[in-house]
C-alpha cells in the first residue's frame, strides 16, 4: 500500500484525510513541520500533502529542505483558496501540485490517486518503455502505427498501477483486447479476469450478477450465489458496456469501488473484496452524465485513467498488418495455405473508411478467404461495400470535392485498372494485355509510365 503523509496543523483536516484514504493508503499525519521532519527521517512516503501556513516553520520551509535531497518524495500543497498565490510559489519550489481547501472530496481523491500512480509508474516506465518501443504487438493487440505504440505505452503503465480504468472507443476497435492486455500485464495476471457485459444483462438481474445473492433474496433465488465481484477476487473485473448500467446499480457499484465492500442481494453481512476494476464503453459518457443517465460521481471514479482506443481510420498503417494477421488466421481455420493479398486489395483495404473498425476488417478478410479461388485475394473477393467504398468511388468523391484534378484522377484510374488486370493474370503481361484488349507493347509503355512493377 502506498504511504501518504499529511502535514497540517488542523486536526480536523488530518482526521478527514485519514478517513478518506483509509484502505487505499497507509496514512501518516504530522501536526507541524517539526513532526514531519521526524517522520521523514524514518520513512520515505510516496506522497506528502503539505499545509503551507502553520505555526512554527512553514510548509514552504519544509519544501525547500526537501528540494535539496536527492530524489525527494513528491509533495502536493494544501492551501486555502485565498492564498493561491502562495501555492503558485510552492509549485515553483518543487511542489508537484496544489489542492485548495475546503476540498471537494471526490476531486481530491482522484488527484491523490493520480499523483500516487504517477509515482509508481515513473519507476516502471523507464525499462518498460524500452521493451515496448520496438514491438509491433502487445499481447494479442497488433499495431505498428504511432497511435498504437502510444496506446501500448499507456497500457503498460496503467497495468502496473491499481487504478480503475475506463477504456473508450468506437465499436470494434479492440477495447476488450485492451482490457485483457491490462490484466495480463498486471500483477494480478495469475488470477482470473472476469467479464460482465452490462448491456447483456437485464436491469433487474444485474445487481445479483455483480454482487451475488442469498438464498430466498427474490423469487427465483433458490440458492445462495456469489457474484462476479467475489468471483474476480484477487483478479480483475472487466465491466464491458458500463454505460448501459442502470442508474440504481450505479450507486452500488460506486460504493464497491470506493469502499471495496459489497452486499449480496438479500444478505445482511458486508463482504470485503479485493478487485481491480476495468471498464469499457463506446458511449459518450459525458453526455450521459449531462443528461442524467449516468452518475457524475461514478463517472469521475472510473475515469481516473481514461484510455482511448483510436478508430481504425486513424491508423491506416496498421491495416495491412492486421489484414495479413487475419488472413493467416482465416486460412488456417479453413485448413488452407495462407493466401496472399494482391496489391490492389491492400490499397482497397487502406482506402476504405472502416466504420466497423477492426472487427469489420476481420470479417471482410474472412469473407474474402471463403470466396477466393486462387491463393491471391483480389479486390473482388472483398465484400462489395468495401470495394465500392474504395477505388473508383473514392476517386469520384475526390474529384467532386476538388481534392483531385481531372488528369490526376484519370491517371489514378488507369493505374488501378492496369494493376488489377496484371494481378488477375498473375503478372503475365501477354495475358493481361489480351484482357485489356491492348497490345503487349502498349501495356508495357503504360506500366513504365505508371512505374508499375511486378511484386518481388
Ligand atoms: N489491435 C488488434 N490486433 C489484433 N486484433 C484486434 C485488434 N483490435 C481488435 N482486434 C480484433 O477485432 C475484434 C473486435 O475487437 P474487440 O471485441 O476487442 O472490440 P470492442 O472495442 O470491444 O468492440 P465492441 O465495442 O463492439 O464491444 C476482435 O476479434 C479482436 O480480436
Ligand atoms: Mg467489446
């Protein structure tokens, strides 16, 4: 458990902070700078919350002393709103952050967790970064685009901490794989990851699904049943589609997250649970909060570390790698030798907008493998919407929108037709020329002009 030192001359502040972080941190308190110095000689806390104005030595003095040390513990200063100028001064002296009094409990909790995580992460990050940098996958997540590498970093860092995570992204972007990667890279990986799809369970059953129920708690409760929270004990609970959770259960979930305690439905004892909760949604939760469908306090609690999985259209560099991966998978499932992607197929895939993201790509490849006759996947093997949404349609759109001029568009179109014909003819130029009803010589000239060469 991280160690938090609270330095404040007001007993009320010390006590309320102790209560607030009980269970999450080991909380030590000091009523003066002198007491703090004494404590610091014995122990190095992970974070100090430091009041500035105190009788005797001031917080700023302690801050100055700390800044002389090698690798001092991080400090966040506590300050009344009216002395905010002093807080700024403190930041200049090396304080990491400041917190104004009176504090908004939830905001304070989040801030402290962020500061603590920041601390825990820094140490891990240094060597993990080196590991991740030249990898093209993290667990089952493939990606070589910059945005994905960035995501791999975030996942690795977050996995090392214990905070609640909210994974956001459009449908089919890989949120579930991200959740799995977080679990697999965490120190809970030897325990289970239990998944609950909040959208799939009717409102009246979800509470018992999450927290369990005692025998006779309701009509169908023939036996006592433990819920997913208890089932995930020691491990990770993945709450997918959290935005679909009913308002009533949201309050109970908040309690479980905050106090690490649950009540079974119809039960009388409170049960402590040690669970790391990872959530995901493709909804715009801010809007749900604004419109009263999602509790603001729960939102803040789960949104401590938000992870954004980018839509496929923002990482075109990954399309080919992903397509080849799915191709190998589908081929082996179909008991065939892995097929190859024709060059035109790749460009069709790369120019399609993929509203259904990686899942749509996976399905498209599966479709193509089922239809393909040879061992090369041609654009025509893809679902029609994709071919239509790329190639000629895209050209036409680019002309309409003024992105391409007439000459460029015609030239692009020529190039597409030639390459496609060559691919179909297995790069036999005589056969391709026949199909196009031009001479072989004319084909060769055009190929030169467009710099079209057979794949090597
Ligand atoms: N980066 C990736 N590398 C390899 N496979 C991926 C990647 N991203 C997604 N997939 C695959 O795409 C499919 C969809 O991914 P996943 O189920 O994780 O999406 P999701 O974001 O949870 O979607 P939804 O919001 O619809 O639940 C899965 O089969 C998954 O294995
Ligand atoms: Mg999902």
